[in-house]
DNA sequence: TTCCCTGCTTGATCTGCATCAAGGCAGATC
DNA sequence: GATCTGCCTTGATGCAGATCAAGCAGGGAA
């Protein structure tokens, strides 16, 4: 059974696929896949490069193949708020709109799989499955955004940091081994302190202080500035302020 | 030309309809409309009543016919964050999920047009137009949520209040006359101070103080606690911190 | 080796909003 | 009319996180 790892757009949960999470199964979708293959192309960006500026004309939609990108909004006076973190298989752009609503920036080296918007829209009208899959993904993103609203509006700085670490730990874990050694998780932060601050609605100084505090309290260990060891994912979760049943999204 | 005002779900912008904004035009959609008519039913709620609790089983999707409802999230210790405001024609619930993710509460008397989830999902697979319309609405909501993330993360209390008033003024205006007397807007707040606070990530005292401050500075006038007069929508917009070109959503 | 330069940490101080507390007002009930 | 109750306002005080300001660590260039 062939897997087309980079046409992430058609990703779905297919019980017959060896990779169930956001994998693409050719035997279910061969038609659409073929058509998608015909209109797709790749673009690469270096870490730090801007993919597109808010307000720019955007004549494509795309999905992330490898690397990490961010969506940010900026106010005239320079205040910045990150509103989305794009990881492999995440989708950018929206059918039916011609200009970008946010700045999209590559925070690591990035490869995107792009589709020109016009043919993509035509394909979408012709193949209902794509619209349904896109709806599903958009609803997930909406849930994540709302979870984030709770964080931004009501959580303390410490809870915000813990929540971000928990999210990264979780997503990282799901990309790699199905389960690392029970309870403990190790990962590299893909964001600078400033980017973390922009995501959490804090200043970079506060981020730094809270990271130090979590380290002092034994919730995390740091090797260098980016390499994080979480000895017990449960103690981290306790710091997030969330229900412990762990229904966290993103 | 017949209008089916309450099957809001199929709402779309039809150039031939007298009401272009989220109206339903029978001649475009007669088939789907007929099927939707067969599975729909109505429910009414009184102001203050809870429509559904987060975590409850939810075997329907629905759209608001009249009145206003809110989506809120609550932390164990009682901190609350509103994550959505549902106005007439807005959609609640999500195909493919069986439990509610948020508390849904009626803030005014409310009438909802409901569809049992199972037949609705079947209908959605059969009629691609519905999924596409739903996708469009969900993308709009996602944009609104992201706009709100900027507000929650980076705006001052005064900017938050001004932004909320601007949003209500705009939505209210679009429901009523196409254009009220150039520049000035009058409306009734559909929310208590506490609800405003939950929406804005503030306390009710801060909301009250900032409302008083805006009044003192002549940005708004108040008659009683709820009736708001905005003498100049432009001066209000200047207080929001947003770009003045006015691309505001929700 | 030295010198940057970028990203990070830590300290001192300030401030915007939360918190605690005390009324005020208008509509409902008796 | 008196009293109650829900909602709102205003004042006094406290504190979490912002702001201002140094200085450090590590990596790359010469």
C-alpha cells in the first residue's frame, strides 16, 4: 500500500493505513491524489525567512512538509501576537480569499507543498472529500485557537509556559516514537524566547524568568537554552492549570 | 422569490437575493433545503439558561435563529473565558464529534434551529455544497478567533473595551439599517459587565472603570447601563489600536 | 587568541490591572 | 412605600508582569 507522505492535504484517518495519523492512503483517494499531484509544487525557505506578509497577494494554498512556520499579527506600534504554529501536515491559506491575513514566517528551515489556488478550488468543487477533510482540519484549528484564547485571557505566566511546553512535548512525541520511556519526555524547543513570548502574550524577560523558575522547581531540566528534559510529564501538566484528563489540542 | 430565513445553515451570498447577507435563496438550493427541512426542529431557551454543558453528549448541530448565545470555557478553579459569541445565523456543534467542547449559554431569549447529527452528517456527505458553506463559515470563525487572540494577548483594557464596542456596533449595524446617520451609532449592549469581562479577559470592575473612562472622554455616551451611543465611530475605532482601514471580523 | 553578535539571564523598579471593600440605583415583590 | 436583589460604580490597596538596564554564554570570523 503506497503512502504519499507529502500530499498532506488529503490526510485522513484510514483504518487500513499503517500510519493512521494524518497519513495519506492511496487506495482510498487515488483519483484526487492524481489530480493533486498534477497541480502541486514545492518551495523551500530558510530559517527566519518570511514566507508571506500580511496583506500580500496570495495565489496559492499550501501544506507544510518539513519544518515549522508561524502565523503572526502585528499592530502598528509593533506589538506582536502569534496566532498559529504550523507543523508538518498543517495547512495554510484559504480558498476564496486572495490576500494573506497574517505574516507567515519560517522559524526553522521549511519545505512547503503548494497548490495554485485556482485549480485547487476547482478540484475542491469537483471532489467533495477534500472540502470535508479541510473542514475537519479547520474545526481542529478552531478548537486549538479557542483553547489558546483561554490561555491568553486567564492563565498566569507560569501556566502559560507550562502549557506551551506541554503542547510541544505532545506534538513532538506524536511525530517520533509512539511512546517514549513512560512519563519522561525530551525535546528541543523550536522557538526562541522572543517567539515564545509572542505566542504567549508575554515579554521575553518573563518567559526567561518562568523557565528558570520551572527549572529551579524541578519541573523541567535545561541543557543549554533549547534542549528540554521533562522528567515527569504529569508534574508538567499539573502546572498548566488544565483539567488533568488531557484533552489538549494543537 | 421565497426566503427561508431559518435554515441559516445554507446561508450564502446570492446576488439575486434581496437580503444578501447570510440569507437563503430557495431557487439556488431547493434540493438541499427540502432535505434540511425534513430533519430540522426548533428549541427555545430563556435568557440565562444553559443550552449545553461542556462534556455533555451532543447529538445535534444547530444554528441560531434569534437571540444571542455564548461559548465559554471554565477552569477548575472557576476562571472563565468566553471563546465565542453566537449571533443569528451562526452555527454550533461539529460534525464528527459527539460531546460538546464548551458551555453554551443563552444570554438573551434564544431560538435555535437544530438538526439531528446523524442525518445531518449523511446529508453533508451527499450534498457537497453544505460542507463547502460550512468550511467557509468555519474559516471566518477561525479568523475571528485569531483576531481575538491579538486582543487577549496584547491589547490594553481600554483597547479591549473599545474593540468589543466596535464589534457589537458593526454587527448590530449590519443587522439593521444598511447605514445609520453617517458616523454615529446607537445600540444596546447584549452582555452584562461580567460577561464582557469574561469575553475580554478582564475583571468586571476593570470593565466598569474603562466604560466610565470612555464616557468621561466623550468616546461614548451611556443612557442607563446598557444603552450606548457612539457619536463618532471613527473616534471609537482610534481607541481600538487596530489599523484604521477597518478589516474587522466577527 | 580576541572581538563581535545574537540570544539569553538576572536585577531593580514601575505600573496596569486584580483584588478587596463599600455603596448606589432601578426594577421586582410584598 | 419599604425592602430586597441583581447589577453596576467607585475607592483603596496589592501584586504579577512590564519596562529599563546590565551583563553573560556560546559560536563564528579574523
